[in-house]
């Protein structure tokens, strides 16, 4: 996978996280607290700026009630 493909996947993940959070009417702080991640890190996830570990991503997905990811 090329860097551009990884960047596209991170951005797609961020959009999915943002949409799920807004659907649940949660703030970034509420999601971060419930997922046990720093709010700045979570915000960077939504912006597609970080590669979260599987554990962090799983924790956030649990809070946002995301069952699966289709990023491609």
C-alpha cells in the first residue's frame, strides 16, 4: 500500500468517526474519555492525522457503536 493510499484510508476513517460521533450527539471529549484516549489524539484521529493502534481504534469504535469499517 502506498503512502497516498494510507492517507486516504486515515481520512476515510476520520470521516466515519466524525459521522458516528455526531449521530450519537457526543463531543470529542466525551468519546475520548469513554475510550480512554486523550482528546487531542482523538481529534487527530477524526482529522486522519494519526495511525491509531488496534486497541485504541477498537476502544473508540466500541464507544461510537461502530461494528465494522469499510475504508476502501
